[in-house]
C-alpha cells in the first residue's frame, strides 16, 4: 500500500478512489460517492476529508477532481484547461478571450486567469492557485469552436478566426494594437471564415469595426460585400475606438463608424 500512496487513507477512501480510477472517472460527484459507499452522510464526510488531504480538488459544490493515487500530496498540478473543461461538465463552453489571445500568439502577455465562456455559469474560482473566470454569453455567440486533446480530455477552445472576432469585441492592449494584430494575422487565417464569423456576430458595432479593419489590412471590397450588408441600412453610427467614449470625429459612411481616435 505504501508504494501506491494509500497508507494514510481508510479502506473506504481507498475503495472509492480506486473504484473511480478503475472506471476512468476524472471527477467524483456526491451522487457517485453515495452510489459507491451506500450512504449519503458517509459519502459527504469522505469527500470533505479527501479534499482536506489533497486527494480531491473541489471544482464546485458536490464536484471533485481526483488527484491520482500515485501522486505525492500537494505536488500534483492538473492542466488548467482540463480543470476548466471538467468544471463546466455538460455546459456548452469554450476557453477564450485572454487565454486564447496568448494561445494563438496575438499577445506575449501571460493571462492572469483562464477564461471560460459558456451559456450558464458566471463567476470566479481559485483552484490550486489558478484563477478561473466563467463568463456567461448568449448561445448565439457559441460558434467557431474547435476541440484539442489534453491528457485524454477533449477541450473546447475558440479557433483562430473566432478568437480574432473576440479580440475585436474585447480588445487587449491599445485599440491600435488590434489593427496591428489583424494586419499581421491576415496571411495565416481563413479570410472567408473570419468574415463569416463577423457576419454571424450579434453586435453590429463589432461587424463594423471588423470590416473597416479588414479594409485597412488590404482585404478586397469584393470579399467585404456581405459583411458590409450585415451592418444594416439604418443610419446608426458606432464609435470606431471603443476605448474612447467621445463621438467626435470624422464619419465613415461606408461602415457607419465615427473615427473617434
């Protein structure tokens, strides 16, 4: 038992963890523990003790990530994207915003937290000294998602083109930096896919800003026709620079933008 790291655990604890490991469970829920141990009070008490002994990592109420039995206490660190995926459970989600800006090379800055966009959860958690931020978004924004595999777990992330759309919606750094990134990435993205993602995005201001930025980056007017039509026929103008609230500036009639900075 000592070799496997079981020595400090009770027989019930060893049975619960080894059974979960045998069944290839990465997460133990209260319901699962009750099913294995046969008693609700015993199960909740056991989960609490195992969490305090660093044999389980609490993701949320009644949901625990299993620390491998062979791992030395306090020395095992799960992959943060895997933790984010398991925390979301069955909720539609993708890892995005600053996490993906770094992943796709739009910035050299290391993100301060893992951002998970999803359709239900909102809030922050600190798990093993890593910050996780759940951002609730409309189901209409749940597209442009791809799967990557880490430690045997499927992880949902925004693809490069979708991440660029988010970069326009929620910029990092200066507004000039956004144009710089788009101009730099033009040669390495699928332009038609990116434009289709912009057309689909529910915020008209993002479609307008994206259109003008693509125009500045040298994308042909032919490619931009559909995007331009998606901005609508009404004379509703948006600020080009979202960091500046002033609406003073030259008006771009084609994209219905106020060039305010």
